[in-house]
C-alpha cells in the first residue's frame, strides 16, 4: 500500500527515509496508517485503520500484512494470526465476549441445534425468569422501533440504511445481507 503525498500538513511514508516512522491518509481508500516504512512503502511494525473502524496492528512487508498481527473488529471481536505476504497462514478468532471460534467439527457444541445459550450464559448461568438474555449484551442495546440489531449497529429497512449505535450512518447493506438481516436479526419494539 503506497501512502500518496497529497497534503502538506502531514508527512507521507514516501517522504520519510527508510526505517523511519510515518503516518498518512490513503485518499483513495479512506484508510490511515501509523508505523514504520522502507523506501516509501509500508513495512515493519504499524497500525492500519480501515474506514469501517476495523484496525490491523502488526507487521507489514512491502505494503502487505506479513508476520504476526491482529485484526480488531469494533464491537465484534478480534482475529490474531500470522500472515505471509497478505495471506493468513494460521490464526484464531475471539468473539467480543471471549469465546474462541473453533472450526466447526463434531465437538463444537456452541450454538448448535441442541444448546442455543449465549456464551455469557454458559459462563455465568441463566438469568431469572422475566429478565431473559435476548442478546449477548445484557441488557440489550436500545434500537429504534422497527430497526434490526446487526451487532455493530442497526438496520432501518424503510431507509435501506445501517447506522452505528450512536446513530451515525454507516451505509446500505448488500442485498444478500439485507435478506439475512430481515430473517435472522432482533427487531426493535415500540416500548410505549
């Protein structure tokens, strides 16, 4: 990933000597980078901030994830792994609540057809009647009536738009995602 020299108020990776620390904005992707560079390219240790809020912290080589690193997905979890020139070699995903994802196999007993409890319920026990846990967050996040909770925000079908929990617009979902949201996600109720 090349950091273009467009703004005079920040030092781009291309303006720094090899092995120095740089930062900059990728105008064409909306991303940000803070970290080491070599010959004007992202290389060494650094942080890469995607416009979606996802952050990669780790090692780079010639502008690609390379070596040990971690992708942090806001309000969802993190993937810790090892990359080889941008390709994951090994790693593991931990959900926000600490549950480690395991490749589904016969022994994977989380969220199968038999046991539908949330991980938090498995660790802390079931809540009393009348105070059921309907999401992994308890109490569940407030969403507008008629909106669908998608874990990183909510979808308003009348507008065809996704918002974060602070009400900031994220953008429209893909058509196949919208169908899944409408069939699987929790709907905000009018509590009046």
